[in-house]
C-alpha cells in the first residue's frame, strides 16, 4: 500500500499544477479577448501613444510623398531655384550656388586621368561649335587646340597624356548658329573656316586654371587591391587638378523632386549609404539628401512601428512561460483529438519553446470512429493551434510533427504541406481500420442512405457546390459521412468565402436536424474536403515558411486581422519582418546592456541592417517602453541621415583629391551589393536556424521514443 501512495501523490501534484496553469491561461485569454484594441477605432479616436504616432506618421507621409510628387511633376514653379538658392551659403550648405537656368554654361572636371568638358542649355535645334585651347603658362609656345561641332549641347573628353606637366590655362568658347546643321563630321580646319565665315548668334566663353603633374599615386594602397591595380598603384600617372572659381548651378524645384524619388529608390534598394554616395557624386545638395532620408525614416518608423507594436507587443502578464505554452497546446490538441475521434497520447507529447519558433511533437492513435486521414489530422491540429496563438498574441511560427502510432511505419511526418496548405506528398499512409465488414452491412441501412442523398442534393444546391464524391457509412454506433465538393461559381478561388471547416460544421448541423429520426442514438461523424482549394481555405495561417531539401519542415504563423495583419503578413512584408525580427533577436544582448543610449547608437552607426525599423523591432524584443523606442529610433535615424548627408560630400572630395573619381561608381555598387548580400545572409541564417534546430528536436524525440 505504501508503494501506491507515491504515484497517487505525483498525480495529485500534477493535477494541481495543471489546474493552476489552466486558471492562469483563462485569465490571459479573458484579458486579451475583452481588451479594447480595435485598431481602426483607436486610429479614428486615438487613445494611446501608438495611435497618435500612427496618425502622425500617416499625416507626415501624405505631406512628404505628396510634396515630392508635386515638385517632381512640375505642377508648381518647376524652374524656380528659390529653395536651393536661399539655403546655399548658409550653415545647411556652405557652398554657394548660382542661377544658370537661362544661360549657357560649361562644366569642366577631371575624371580618372582625363579632362571632361560639357556645355549646358544650348538649344537642341541650333548648330554649335566648341573651341578648347590649352595654353601653357610655363612655355608660351606650348598650345593645344581642339575644335568640334554638332547640334545642341556638346561634350568631349581629353587625354591628359597630350598635356605637358605644369600650369595651364584652359579657354573655352562655344559658338551658336541660328540653323540646324550637324557639323560633327567636319574636321578642325573646316570648322574654323565655318566660324570665320559664318554668322553666329551667340558666343559663350570661360577660362579655368589647370595644374598637370606626373606622380606616383600610392597614397591609398587599398585601392590597388580592390580595383585590381587600376587605382592606387605605384605606376607614374598624370594627375590633372582643375581650379574653377564659379559656384555650382542651383537645382530647380522639379530637379529636387526628381532626385527625391531617385534617392528614395536607392535607399530602399541599397540602404542609406548607397543613396547618399550617389546623390553626393551627382552634386545634390546635402540638405536635400538629409531631408529625403529623414522623411523616409519618420514615415516608415511612425507608421510601421505602431503596427509592429500592435502585432508583437504583449504586456508582461500576457507572456506565456514554457509550462503555460505546453499546457495551452495540450488543451488545444485534446480538443482537436476529440473532434477528430483520435486518441491523443499526452504522455509522449513534447515541445521545444525557443525564440524563433515553437516546435511540437504529437503522437496519436486512431479509433473505430476515425475517418480523417493523417493529412487532415495534422492540418486540423495546426489550424486549431494557430487560432489559439492569435488569441494569445503569439507571433512565433509553430512547427508540428504528428505521428500515428497504430503501426511502426505510420509516421505522418512524411506528409509535405506547401506554402498554400496543399498536400504535395502523401507518403505511406496506413489504413487505421479495416472497414470490409462495415461496407458489407451498408445495405441494412438503405433508408438512411436514401434520405441522406436527398438532404445532400439540397445542401449542395444551397451552398453553390458541385458534388465530387459523397458517401455515407453506418453501423450500430455511428454514422460516417464523407463529402468532397468544389465551388460552382467562377473565380471561386477569390470569391468563395466559406472555408472547409465552416462548411463541415454547417453540413453536420444540417444532417443532425434532417436525419435525427433515422439516426436514433448513433453518433454523427462528418468530414468535408474541398477538391479545388480556395483562398478561404488558406486563411488560417498568417504566413507559411517552407523548408528546403536539406532543411525540411513547415513553419506557420498565426493570422492577425485588421490593418496590421493585412500590411505586415503578406509574403513580401512577411519576409522583411521575419528578417528584421531575427536581426533584432541577435542584437538583443547589446540593448539589454546599454539600454536607451545603446539603441540610439545602434540605429545611428552606418552599418547595414541597423536602420530605424530594425531598431524598433529590437526595442520591442528588449521590451522597452513604446515612447522610449520611438524617441531612440528618431534620434538615431536623424543622426544617421544628417551624418551620411554631410559626410558623403567629404568622401567624394577625398576621392577627388586622390583622383579616384572613377572609383565612385564602383564604391556605390559595392555598398549596394554588400547590402543585398547582408540581407540575403540574414534571411538564409534565420531559415537555417529555424528549421535545423527543429529537425534536431524532432529527430531526438523520435530516437527517445524508439528506445522506450
């Protein structure tokens, strides 16, 4: 008798613990179900900080994008340079600009080892001839002259090898004629005679200073490695240095607007660094670079962060411990098992609760009343778990493996479900029961089958369905109904609103009412399957991630409704959000250590994947207050935009100093490529970690069961 007391005490303690966990779960459930968190209502009538932030972000976005659209479209004073002209020469832009909208002017600059000259604002329908004279100040007899013609603006590149070392004066002249004759094929002598004998309507000239020096360019050795010896090598090179005292041309409002779209696209595709370097090399003023970057940061932060906060944030009391998670899954799976008429093996149920996902291994046995296939069993379990996850606010993916233990080789884990919850590989599915005797006795219940056919015909018609196979089976204890249907309407994938679970419940209720006199006390068991799956059938998971050949599995995230769910759970945004979450989790220790100021620095530093959205997710993961995360990301993002905007010009000037201008496009491409590679690597590492650890857990669990 004494030996029997120990198991009894253990069972009592276990029951007490389960009762305690059930009470805790019920409290959390009630809190979350009764909470006033209707996002649309809260947005129209703001009540919390995230509501006000979202409204502010939407307003800022409307102003920012609307302003860029209006300026770039040329609807309002497209040629006006008032903004750039007023700001240039101030602390926002120390470099003055000048109005050259209505005048012909020259650009002259060094590119690689050569000199490039280009004219602007020559009428595209007029003939033009340009004369370029290189006059040595050290040797008056050393003069080079180049003459070329064409229509409209002219440009040319001059080889520095033809120019001796020393100080030179470059004199530029362009002659414009009131005619449209292409002179690009004429020689220098003929063009000079054309100028001498012709009558031009305008003549624009300019002179600049040139210093040519042959030297060994070994100041930046790293360029030699990166550029395969094209830059920074130890060879003797001729270096042109041009002194142009004229200020840059002011950019018009329309030009600023067009560059606004270009900068946004570059920042979205390649990061803030790519946008700043590209804009800086093209002469875009730094205040405009900073303004565009700040506008994007404020909009995306103030709109997406409240949505992310609504999706991911849970109060401390609502966070589930590992024990609570396991108990919640046990209750859900027990409910699913009762509806599926299977025996859930509670003793061998195992879970792995980790930051990236929740993994569950389920064992069950079929019964005499089981008509659901292994695929339907697994799908129903996942569906019920995801519904419960949505209630508790759990946004981690669930990975579930179900194992039918009727026979040794009946693993349901062989079933592969694709991203749309369609069964791709049915594997080796065992029959749970031999129904040969059962089918032989169907004739005894001919009247029941006859009534069933009449009810089903009407049910198919009422629900706009086509019968692809329906059957009724009965014995003394139960009535089994199996239905395969297909929507009859056109474009059913999008327009058919009822999912298979809703139709199954409707059919069960209908049959119970219509056939209750014929069924007697027997139990009705109904299974309905859509032959042509619709969007409604796929609506249970918010997002599905599929493993690869090496890393198998299906990770499914609970569906969330409303604006946050629609915006953040589509496949494109889902990939971005999961990668952002992964980066945030990997950097959580830093923020836990340094807190608010650490988050500012993290967002500020010019590294890939350290922007405002990653910072916001990091704050969520670290469970910082909404207001502190918002303030830290705004400060860090603003500092990053301003730092890059005003340092980009310095980077360009540094490279021009060492005559590596041709390296700038390569640098921009390098930053862009590194960003793409970094994002792809984050996505790959997350996927590997997500499925690799789950596979190890399931494999270990299988091994453990095999030893028992």
